[in-house]
C-alpha cells in the first residue's frame, strides 16, 4: 500500500464516516426527507447529515481551516490560507431515485491551489485520492488516464443543464458535434465521479457547463496527478468559481477543446 500523508488520512477517514449514513439511507429511498433548493435542485436529509459528519471530523483534525460546503456555505477559519471544499453527496438526484451512482468529494485548497483530493463511492467501495506531487490512486492502486488517442474510439462523459439552468442551446450544439466524432457519450449524474473516471482511464474526456467549486475541487488534483488535463473550455487555467470544465487525457483534451470551440462558433 502506498504511504498516505496525515492530511490524506484525515480526508479519507472523514469520508468513510460520512459514508455510513449515506449507505444506510440509500436503502430507505421511499422515506427520504427532501427539500427543494431551486428548479430541479434538491437536498435530502442525507446530504445535510453527511455534511455535519464531514464538518465535525475535518474540524476536529484541522480546527483552524476554513470551509466551503455545498449546503452550509462558506465558513471562516483561523487559518484561512487552508480551505476544505466539500460536497457531502454529489449525485443527489441519483440518490433520491435509488440510482447507485453518487459520491462524497473533499478537496483541500492552500493559498488558492488545490493540493489534495478524495472522492469516495461508498456503494462500490471505490476510493479515488491524490495529493499534489504524490500521484493518484484508486484504493491502493496507482491510477493513470487512458492512453487512447483517437477520438472516434473514445468515450466522453458530460453533464447537462437541467430545468432552471441556462445554456441549453449551447449544450445541445456541443453534444451534436461530440456525438458525431466519438464512440459514445455518457451522462451519469455525478461530476466528481466523472472526473475520477477520466483519471482512472474509464473515460477519455469530460465536459460540463457551470459547475460549482465543490463539484470540481477534488477531481482537479486527482486528474492532474493521474496525468490528465483539466481546464476551462478555451484551454486556460480552470476557475473554480466560473465552472465550465473540460477534462481529458493528453491526446483527447485538445480534440474536445476544438469541438467545443466549433459549437460556440455556431
């Protein structure tokens, strides 16, 4: 087993503890308490409880760090140069419908740079984790992006805007072009897992519009440490607050960038 730093160990243990409640509640889908945050945007009691566990465990281990939580928002800390970026349940809609594809995502930011990430899929018991300069791992196995270099042989993941979101026309133009040039498109409903899957070589690329920092943070460092690229659509450095994400291996990233530029030109 590769050595794990104290920081990664803290993140993993927090994810494991929060996952227990998610696994239990997933078996009680019909009894879930659900609230609506906006059009087609929901939060369950399971999200809130998992976030409480994560906040407690991360605070216990690193009490001075700031936080950005999907449900709880920004939390100031005495050591603000460090910030946890946390999504307690990425894939809430899947969870609500009994679809077994969701995860916990924890990123650690230092002075504006993501330096560590953990993505945990509790139903498959798959733990994706990475720390800057130390490589990326799936459970205890070193992870690398796919080596496929031909777009027509590649599977690309995406996330589509839903009711109440903008960009529907832009997204449909993107899908039309990507669909013509690839082996297939997958829309699974968890951006964090999509990024982890690119890192693991299961997908060759991924794109999505208007993601949030907690969707991106952990996957960003995991993907880069697995040898992948993650940028804005135009190839510039990614902005967590802007949220348009393009990811891929070193061959496919550039090809996807060109397709998205063509879609924009239309």
